[in-house]
């Protein structure tokens, strides 16, 4: 497809670079607030599975205590005690996701595409992901909008990882495959605009 092969990468690079420049002052403020709270790292980096199964490190603002992954599941629920005070605010307004613009500039992600998953969960749906990972993972997509309150859906759940694997991720995969069928510049533009509207809500 011409859009995927030639235009999508150029659009991603220019738009994400502009986004990083515009958002830079906000990045500084968030970094200072994270540092003030507990003195830990500003960014959280985690291994995710990218296009054609290639692994990469995703960038996010850190919203949980240091070494949180060693204290519990990789799935986070709304009442997770590992979430910091500033982290709750960042998660509420999806501000923790903005550093992924760095991944887009680097060519590891796209602005729009199936959300990148951790290797552990990809293995559970290996056949599905062979199809899904023919495109670059993205910051937003149909599943991101549908499950924008995923953490709250898992609030109070005793085994959030099991619920995620048995109920949420299978539904997300359906949305990922829908995107693959509908991928186009207009689809991407529509999803970007919807995502911006959700943030400002």
C-alpha cells in the first residue's frame, strides 16, 4: 500500500518531531515534578515487541515507584499501590504516554497503530501477532480509545493479569485487526483527532 510504504513514515516523523518541540516545556515541568516526589528516574523504559517481532524499549514518564515490575504484575490496575502521586495525574490525562513521540522519531513506532505489547503477553497470542506486527505499533488506535480507562476496569480485581489475558487483550486484538483492514491516512487522521479530543475532555 502506497500510504504505508511511503507517506506514513514521513508524516509520523514530521508530526512527532513538531510535537516534541511544542511539548518540550511541559516535559521539563513533568520531569521536575517526578524528581521532586521521590528523586527517581524521570523515564520508564520497558521492552516491547515491535514490527516483525523486533524488540525495542518504549519511553514513558515514570508513574510508579522504582522497580515496580519486581513488586507485581506488568498489568496495572487503578488502585495499584505502586502508582505515585504525580503518576496518578499523569495516567489520568495520559501525559505519561507523550514520550513515545521519541520512539516515533526513532522509527520504532508510529503515531497510529496497534499498541506495543510486552513479549510475555505476545507469546500467548503468537499467531494473532504474526499478522498484527506486520505494521509498526502505535501510540493510539481503536483499542486505545475503547480501553482508555483500562486501569479503572481492573480496579479491585484480585488477578488483573488473568483478566487482562482472558478478557481485555483478546478484545484489543480484534481492534488491532480492524485497524489493519482500514489503514489509511484518513483513518490515522481520524484516530489522532479522536485521541486529542479525549485528552482535552
